[in-house]
């Protein structure tokens, strides 16, 4: 492969050039989430020639994803492939010169630093505020810039967070929204919005990787694509000296609470409860399959095992994480987990 030809249209763009292209090849990006925003972000980073792209996602491909999550196809959904692995496979075939690392995991206090702290830029492809506060704590603690993004319905927003230079995410959003709020699963989302927001995020990421700090967008940008409404909120002077994260270096979202052996979290709009062990362990799918085969239908691939029982589906991942599909009631999820898994 002639890489001078591959990137020729990009290097002809004066702000990048040959020097910038060589610089991108030395950089590492971590993308949290491989859903709608994350697949566009990963696609842009790999095609642009960023040297190392780490994709972290906790979920697997479903048919409903195909409308907007650009890296997946019907076969991925039929095989229930983890998004991180399906994305990594696609992107490695697109650009073999880039190291694409797919990690099937939920980003939480116990693993966030190991997954994110070595990145030059962190990109937000997640779908909930809890993970964003965790990303922000890692970014502030290790002085890593990151690009926030969100998209739902026809509305989206993005902002560049540079620890020490801009307000951090917790300055902008001191408290996570209460309640379940709107999600793609409850109010939907149009595909074009995802591409617009993630493309803005990816452009800001390229500026960060190339050191073009004077060209960064200084606003929290808000867009309603359906209504053709664009708002820019200046945030340059929004730093809070009393912010627990960037003001006092207090990283509350990286504190590991071990009051229980597992954490039970309802996934908004998904009719699913995620169960995450405080201390991950390696799951032997063959042992689980043997245990469950007489009790219900079992499907598995090398990344996960699906167990259908009592009108619910329990999805087991290799790190011990379990999704209980068919309920948003944590009490029911706890009961099923205790019945079929134990502690």
C-alpha cells in the first residue's frame, strides 16, 4: 500500500501537510463507546491515519443499531458480536497501518485509568453522564484533552475540554441530570445528526492531535438539525475555582466503592439491567453453557454467551459482566442473578 497516496488529499490540506500526517501516526486516541457517535469517530480517526485507536464498548450489535451505527452490518447483529470487536475488525480491514484495539468492557472507576490514561486524546461516544464524569476525572487527573459529544432525537452538542485551559466537564455540568431523561431508545434519533456531531468532534480531535490549539472551537455548540437551529455558548471563562475536579483535584468518580460484590445499573431506555462485578474475573463460557443448557436456550460466540430463561435473556461477557434483558427492575435482575449465577 502506498501511504503517500492514501493520505494525499489530507496532506494537501495545508493545516495538516506531510508533517502533520507523520505526527498523527505517532498519536493514540481512546474512544469510549462504539455506538452511533463512536463508530463515526473511530471511522474518522482510523481513516485519517491516527497511529493507535482504542475502542471501548460494553455492548453487542443489535438490528436496531444498523440505522445509524455505520460500522456494523446484518451479520454482526445476527452473530451478536461485541461492538468493540466488530468495529475493530472492520477498521483494520480499512487501514491496516493503524493499530486498532477493541476492548469489550464497561468503563468504570476500577478500570478507567488503565483504559484511558495513556491516550493523547479521549473521545466521547458514550450515552450517559456517569461515564462522562469518569472520563472527565481521568482527563483532569492526567491532563488529557477530551471532546464531549451527545446526540438524541434531532438535537446534539459537543465541546472541547482541555484540563487547565478550559472549564472541565464538571464545571459545565456540576450535577448529573436526575431521572431517566431522553435517550435514543425513548425518543429516537436521526442518523444524519450522529454524523454531524461526531464529525465536529473528530475535527476538534485532529486539531488537538496536531497541536492547533488556537483553532479549537471555544464554545459549547448546540444543534437541532431538524429545526436548522445552531447555538454557540461561550465557555472560555466558565471555570469554577471551587470545582471538585479541576479546582480541588478531588476525583469523586474514580473512587471505588466496594460495598457490594456487584453493581446493578439500569440502562436507560433499554429494558436492561447491567450487573458489573467490583472485581472482574474471567468467565469460562463452556462451563456456563454446560450449566445452563438443560434450563433454557443457550447461544454463544467467542465474546459472549446468551442464556434465555423465564422470559428474560442473560448476556454474559468474558470479564464477568452480565446484562439482564427484559426488565428495568433491579430487584428482578438481582433475583435472576442470584438464582442462576450466585455471588
